C-alpha cells in the first residue's frame, strides 16, 4: 500500500524514439498483493502470470484485462507477486501526440483509466516489460508527497473478490481520476 500511495503526484514520462516527451502526473493507483489478496488471480489461476509478476521491485510490468494492457510496477521482493497498477494520469507534456495515439472527444477521457493511459502514451508492452522504472524511455520523476488530506482511499475498481479492501488511492478532486465507481463504496480516508 505504501508504494501505491507514494506514487501519487509522481510524473510518468515516456520518451518517444524521436525524443518527444509524453508525460502525466499520477493521480490514481491500486495495490495488488497476491499473497494476501483475493482479487489477485496470478497465484490462484495463472502460474505463468504469477511468475511474471514476481519480479524484482522497481521494474515495469503489464497485465492484461479484457484484452487491454495495464501498466504496473513491481513493488515487493523478487519471488512475491505484488504490484501497483497505475490507474489514471493528468497529462503534463505531449498532449497533442497523446491525442494522436488515442483520439477522444473529451480530453478528460484521454488518460482517466489504466488502459487509456497506456494507449495515450503510446507504450509498447513488449519494449517496456521488465525495464527499470528509471529507464530512459519510461521513467518516474518523484514529487513531494501530497498532504494526507488530498489523498482519497477507496475500494478498488471492477473486482469481485477482495472488493472491500481499501487499496485504491487517488488525489481528491482531481478531474483526471477515473470515473469508475469502487467495487464497494468506502468512505474516503487518509489512513
């Protein structure tokens, strides 16, 4: 949970082959911790996925949901399937190019979901998977942590098992947070 919270406010930067930077501030994350997480199917149903997810901390990985790639960062010791899903970004640089990658009618819909941000940034999972979060092509720029009163905590989105766990973190009031409701409504908290 700590890494999911700490990623809020950090900037995710994708440098295209020609040098153009596409970036966004992380405004929403979700934690997945397979050893104790009933929503994490890696260990229960997918041995290959479990092994893929049980990589060293600080590496990028992708998970597929409904045929769409979702960007995650491994966050526990190697051998433990745990990661943080990046759920939404507030665009900072390269908005025009992002709109080319993912044309939308409302700009707010460009990166306000986990698959949406992958497409808008033009990420290729095959090129990014298992690279470090400080790699030149895709990296994180840390930011001062938001104050506790700015952080909302809810249940995660779109899951059945573990739907009451308060493992979704977001920047309160940010218009780029995904519009999807939590799997089970919880009172926002800074705990």
